[in-house]
C-alpha cells in the first residue's frame, strides 16, 4: 500500500466515531429517536431489525433512504411512518448508512 493511501485510510478510521456521532445527532435533530431505538421496538421498529431486514441487499442504502423520505405503511405493521420529505437525499443516505451499520 502506498504511503498516501495508508495516511488517508488511517485518517478515515480516526474520524469514523465522529461520523457516527454526527449521524446520531442527525437522527435526534429530525425526531427519529422519538419512534425508533437501536435495539428495541418503540413506535417503529428497532434499528437492528431494520438493518437485519435489509442485510445482504446490494441497494439497501438507497432503498432505505428512499423509504425514510417517502414514509409508508405495511412494511412493519399497521403503524404508518410519516414521510420525511424535508430531509435531504444526502441526509437520508447518511441516516440509512448509520442504521444499516448498527446505529451506534
């Protein structure tokens, strides 16, 4: 591995915990944690259950981000998830990556 690649990958690993905290803050800011938790079902499914449902799907991030923005009903029971249309596509993808990665 060349020196530049090693430096870049080390830097990215060093900042990974900060990115996870930023994504949790994004979830808090947008009210996600009022209905969802990492490990237990609240009003909506636990993030671990969402991650398990999407596991192994190559387009999981895009599908989940779209679902976050569009909302819906019937995927997790009768309770509808309201559309989060004010959330940007980029922020929806950040949340999707965070959720699929264990919401830590």
